[in-house]
């Protein structure tokens, strides 16, 4: 067994079309299946599967069972059983988040919008399963499979990006901490960065992030039934609480899009790329899709979570590149320095929470506002010291 094969197995074994059917699928075969069913049907089922197999559940036997017997045909399940019996004992994964997101983009690009056949039949379940398995093969098509150190490292980095998953709730927690949403008096660096976001997006960052948290909390993720895995997001105007309406409106303004807008975004970001190299940015920019009379839905829950944390930085960076910020911030170096400042504060806060009384900060404080509270002097960039018994560790952060 090559080093690359050993590395792949450490991530968990996943089924492929070639592994179950004994041949490599073509992209045209996949597109033929995709074009049979309405795009809303694809988004509905793929989003349900993603909710059941979120990053923290991808290897859970009960959730895998719920997906297998709720969405896959008898024939594919039989092939899966036979395939599993041939495997050594180890980590089994059914579908990965990136795999689901990839076929979501394929469906948005190629599936018809008009009503048509449903997946709620044996034939529909067979087509859905085959399409998911084919996507997995196409994501690996023509990758380097040699055993040289350079080829191995390239595949290792790519696999880490593809197969690692972070629960949406983790992104939300990071956003709450990094952007100091729990206080009315954030540090200078955080406030400066949030001001840049508001100038770039036209909405307050606090409102947008809290609106995304509201949507995340409304997503049905605690059921094992596939039928209960997806429902419309309430429109802001229907919410009784004024503050909730404000936050949902702010989030929707920057993270909601029509199907055509998402399709245009996919074409812009993925143009000329083979499926294996897709970056899936379009879904992160608009994880909520407005399907008109059907309602507004979260089509990618991981992208929703990512938008609360990484999405803030991407919005500011994009605005700097487009020259939409005040002159002194219209270059990546300037906004990068501000982000570096707040990231250092974030790391120090995490260390202080994890090791109370043992973190020594060497930066000089300065007065922050009329409240008299203090913030670190962001210009010094001095290291912190963490005391572990009789040893001091030097901690230096870089964003």
C-alpha cells in the first residue's frame, strides 16, 4: 500500500461509484441524471442529507443509517453492504459535506426549474444515490496518485480541505468571541473592523451575525427522520419581535439570493475549472436561497456557519480590492493589519479563558472610550507569556 493510500484511509473510507459498480462514471452520465429532476428537489434532498450528516455526525452510525434507508435504493444499499464487508475494520463515512455541496452546485447549474419527477420512489432513490456516488468519483478525477513527496503533500493539503468539516455552531461560537458580540463596548480593533464591514456591506455586522445565528438555531437538525430535515426559513416580516426582524433582515440582505443569482455566482467563480477544483465560494456567499412561492431555505448549513465567521473577513477584503472602503483601507495590507490586531486579541482572550491567571500580557494598555475600560495597545505587537508550572512559554500570534 502506498503512503498516499494509507493517508487516505486515515480520513475514513467513503464509497464511490467505481467502488460499487466497478467502472468510472463520466460527467455526462451525472448530468443526465441531474437534468431529470427539478432543482428544488435536488436542493431539498441534499440539504436534508447534509443536516443529518453534519460535520459532527458524518461518521455516526445512527445518522448514516437514517440517510441510507431514507434516501438510497435497495440496490445501492445492497451494494454498500457488500462493499463494506470487503473493507478492513475502520472509520466509515457515507457522504462528505463538500461532496454534497458540489452536487448542489451542479444541480443549480443544470437541473430544470420547472416541476418534474420526485425522488420519493425506488427509481428516484436510485438516481439520487448514483449521482452522489458519481460526484465522489469526479471530485477525485485525474488527481496525482504517485508516491513522490511532492505529490503526496499536494494531495494531503487538498484532502484536509475537502474532508475536514466544522459544525456550523463552531463557526458561530468563534464569531461571537472574535467580534466580541457579547459586549456593548468592544475593543478598538474589533470596532474598527466591524465599522469597515458595515461600510462594505451596508448593514451592521452585529445584526448580520446575530441574524445568521437566528437562522442556524431554526434549522431542524435534531431529528433522525429524513422528511423532517428541511423547512423554510421564516421571512423577517413574519417575525413578531422587532429585534429579530432587524437581524434577519440584515443577514438576508447579504446572504440571501435568488436561484438565478446563485447560478450566476457559481458560473463566475467556477468558470473553466474541472469539478475536482471547484472552490464552492458561491454557496458561502449565499447559503440561503429564495425559491419564490416555495419559500426561503438554507441550502448549505456549513456554508451558513462559515459565513458568520470567515464571511465577515471576506466581505471586508473584497471591498478593499474593489476600492469601496475609505482610501487608507483600500489595500489588503491595511485591512490585514486591522484583522491581525483583533485576531491577536481573540487568541489572548482564548488563552486567558483556558488558563486563568497564567497569561502575562506585555503590551501597554491605553484608555478605550469614556467608560474607562482598557484595551491593548495594538501597535506594539509584543508577545504574551503563558506560565506552565515553573516554565514560561512565549506566545506570538500571526493572522
